[in-house]
């Protein structure tokens, strides 16, 4: 999985960054999948990862 996906699903992925950087990094990592889902059709890998993060489907 990508670094962005791990950012939201694995707390250890955030521990290497200073807490004051977390809000910016959260917005940055959220913008990538949002852009990809916008550009790609439902059913794409990007849409699947977005659904996983939103809790709309299971691995």
C-alpha cells in the first residue's frame, strides 16, 4: 500500500513526523486519492482505496 494509505491506517506511519506537521500531511495525503478518484472511473484502484479509507468496503 502507499504511504498515504498507511498514513490513515497505521499510526506508526505518523510517528516519524513532528505532531505539528500532521495537519498539513493529512491534507496532502488526502488530496492525492481525491484527485485520482476524480480523474478515474468508479471501480478503479484509486476509487477502491478511497472506499477502504471511507469504510465503504472491506479489503
